[in-house]
């Protein structure tokens, strides 16, 4: 299973399958999948970055999220801060995905202004059957705490450059908004 997961992320249909499978896996298998992911390569990929977002928003193991998933993202911040897909991963950590009940009773991700409706739909399959046990608000808070300090330090060191940039960085804006809330 863990060897096949990255291969699935070559299409939106594959993303849908990968997210559905991740939702159904038990904690031990989720851990094996996360440890096998080439996260540093995935965060700048049009489709694979969505799986990273999904995993970060559904993995109950905070230490694994911090040490494997988000660590691999944050060490690439200097190289990829201007990459749209990389920014999506960081923004989804600052403003985690909320879930709502669809008309058919299934759970689905709620629009957050970061991802498109199609992307959210492809990430929502079997969300209501997820084996995650941790409350989503607790997980969101933990995810925010993981990225807050490294991002704050990054932008503090580059504040004058970021403020003079023609295109304001959405990650910096979302960091400030998230801190203020």
C-alpha cells in the first residue's frame, strides 16, 4: 500500500482514491504511508500537494505530523515560498480545512478560499468513514502550532523584502490573520 500511494497522485482520480484509502487506514498503516511519502517533492506538485494537505488535516499522530510531514515542508520554505502549491500546503496548515455534512449525509470539506471545489471534492471521499479519532478543532490547533513559530521567524527575517514585494505573500497574510484570531 505505502509504495503505491505516491503513484496514485498523478491524476485527480488517483488523488480521490489515495485520500479515500488514507481515510480508511488504521493508525499503524497511516504511519507507514506517511513515513514513505516523498513530502519534499510532493509539496510543489499540482496534485500531490493536495494529499499532503489531506494527511495533515486527518493524521491523529501530532508528532509524526510535526517531525515527518511539516518538517519536510518547512525545511523547503526558502526554496519554495513563492510556489503556489507550496503556499497552499502552508495556508491549509494556518487555516485548516473544516468539514460539513452534504445533503446525502456524507462529510465533505468546506470551502476555505484556498482550494477549489473540485479539489475539495476529490479529497472528501469516505471522509465520514475516517478512522481519525482526534477532534478536528484540536488537530487544527496543533497543526497551527507546528507551523506558527517557523513561519513567524521566516517572515520576521524577510519582512522588509516581503512588504516591498509587488505581490503580497498570502502565507504571511494568513499567518497574521490566524495569530489575530
